[in-house]
């Protein structure tokens, strides 16, 4: 209800479109390209047109660990609002090809959800080069695509790392909901990086990896070896070159922030962020295609082992595509 109040122009029960757990399967469809090569949409079934439909544009970061969760969330929103919601997902032409090859005709994309493409701007340039390209080369073709989209866009749902999407929304007077594809704890680590580095000035330069620091808001005492960054201004300089740190304050210009997590996993981090962020934040669950697993768990041998473990004692860890 609060989310609806924040975005009155949407005029749909959008919060009900974001359940805590998502029981659906992400798929894509065969596509056609318009003459200008700038837009691609589903051809299995035509997009439902309705004067009452609210148009949401989703812009995922083109990393596999980012694009899949946002697509899953969009499918759930589209399925739960088939008559009053239209979703356009903007991806690169290369990504559309990957999605098409992994699609399933048995679980087609909802008819009120389509894809639009921008030219490939990404090259094989390593993880840092990839991130820099996303930050500097994608904004212009994405904004040009907005001029072609119909009906008028009511909401932008963008990956948090795409800071330029927030600026596009502000220039066009379109509300922006920011989607954080990682844990709330990781967001807190980056959001409070300046604070952490200031505190670290009083810390000896060569601390052992096992040394724990206890002053990161929302984070339990953590080993230095487990931090995703170095406690040094040299590392901060690297992040600044990628526009990461400059972009964090821009997040505060969004209408809200969506975390793909659950309170049972990181309640403290969630509570701290809700108290510190100047914008509302919402928990939307893990955003994974649980229904695609079917009934295989019932016969799997590992279920007996899991059932024998104490509650909340087993943690599944998946490394991202950059790590693998």
C-alpha cells in the first residue's frame, strides 16, 4: 500500500505483484526486429494493448547475476497484472540472443511483457572494463529508445548500478524504482564505504586477515579477509574511476529501493538500511524461478540430508558469473 501511495501515477496494486517468493519460470520468445534495429518484441503472442494499462520499463544490468532476477520479477508482475500492466524489458541485442536460445515454448513470456533492444555496446574487456562500459556507453541508446516506446512510460524499474537510469527518469519526470540484485548486506558495505574508510584511518596498515571490524552499519563483526574491498584509499580511487561511489548518492533520487532478500537471512542489515536511507525500501524476496524445479526435490537424495539438519543451519552459496 505504501508503494502505491508513493507512485500514484501507476494506479495499480504493484506491491501485490511482488510476493515474497516467486513461483514462476523465466523464459523468452522468438523475436522480430524493427527496421531501425532498435526494438525487439515477442512474436509468440501480440502484446495486449489497453488504454488502462500502465507501462513499466525494466532496465537490467547486463550481467547474468543481475539480468535473471530482474526478469523473474518482471514476469511475476506481468502474470499477476495481466490486464492493467505492460512491461518492456530493455536488453542488448547480444543478450536477447542468449535469452532466446534458453527460452521454452512450454512457458512463454507473458503476453503483456516484451523485449526491446539496444545495439551491442559491450566487448570482451575484462570485468572492470565491462563495468565501465555499462556505466558510460549504455545510457544514450537506452534514452533514445524511450522516444519510441508506447504507451508513455509510467515507471522505470532499473538495476541499482545503472545510475544513469535514475537521471533518465528525472529528466523525463518518470518515477524510478531501483532494484538491488545482491544482498542487503552487500549494499550496506558499499553505501557506507566512505564511513568505513574514515574509521579505518586509525587501524594499523597491515592487519591480519582474521582481524574483525565491527563498525559497518548493519553488518555483524566481519573478518577483513571476508570484505569485498580493501580498506585503503587506493581501492576507493579505483571505484571512483568506475563512477561507483559517485553514483551511490544518486540512488537517493529514486522513489524507492527494492532488495531481493528475505528478513530471516539478514534482518539487521535490512533494519539499518530502512532507518538510514532517505527513501523507502521494500523486500521482494529472492527472485528465482522456483517453479522450474517442479517436483524433483521430492525424489532428490539430498532432501533427506537437509531434513536432518537443524533449522537455519544450512546456507547455499552461489558465486557470481564474474567469479566463475
